[in-house]
């Protein structure tokens, strides 16, 4: 129908870095159906991708107001608050998803990622385990688990999680980068360098400075 078409076109334009055009289509969708959460959520995504987290949150809030059971809205709210370093609020939204549906892998994985940011690595491990019980091939959960282990200096054990993540998604930049960190700490410098380079080949710039850090680490050996 027209509503879904407008939502899809709007999001596609936003992903093509044509945010203003995307926004115009999504606004049209909200006028067709004010009680459907998808357009509000997609507008939030366009602002999130521009790092305007406060505006994104405003639209995500509208999406869950339109539908209090709209899981994507809660997941995106959690991600936005996590990016703003409001970890307590982020986790509360991810837990809301679990309350609505305890089988949503992303909720556990996102809590794990947030706990890693707080340096609560053992707790993060437990959430990764729960996520992987639901979906053993969930790439972000595998990467988050490996990251928790690296921070606890369990480098050898961490590598199996990164290797599996990379096998499942050969464009997952964070897995290549963190796998390289683990290899470097295991004195496997040649392999570490290869994985840093793979991260750079995917993207020479990343908002989290993953690739910038990789460039620096390449100078080590």
C-alpha cells in the first residue's frame, strides 16, 4: 500500500545519503497513518545515521507511542541512548524488548555491548551466552563475546568467536579489528597485520575510529 511504499522509499533515500528527500517521503507516510509506528521509526533512523541522537530519540518515542509493543522502536531507543553514554536508560529499553519477547537476540546482544562500554565484562559475557542460545550464528553477539574476553586478557579463547563472526560476515569490520588485537597480544603479528588490513579494506574511516586505530597499530610491526 501507499504507506509502506512511502516508508520504504524514504528509508532507501536516507541510506543513499539523501536524507532530506527520504525525510519528505516519511513525513508523507505519517500523514497517511498517524497510528503506524514504522514511518516515525524510519525518520528516527535517518537522524540516527546523521548522529543527531536527540532528534532520533524524539521520533523513536513517537513510534512506541503509536504502538507500545513496537520492538524496533525500543531497540533503537536503547541504541541511541547507548551512543549518548546513557547506559542505564539504554539497558532499560533493551530489557523492555525482552519483556515483550524474550527471544529477540538483538536485545541481549545490545545489553552485552552496553555492558562492555561500562567495563562490566563478566556481565556482558552472560548476555552474550543468552543471545547465542537463541541464535548461535548472531554475528554481533559473537563479536561482543570476543570483545568481553579480550578485555579480560583471554586472547586465545576470544579468537574462536571472531573467526566464526568473520566466517558468517566477511564485512564485519569490528570482528576483523578485534581479532587483530587478540592476535597481536598472542604475538601473531603477521596474522594481526592481515586482519588490520582487512578492516581497512572494508572502510578507511569508521565513526568509532576502528580503522584509524588499525592504521596506528599497523606501524607496530
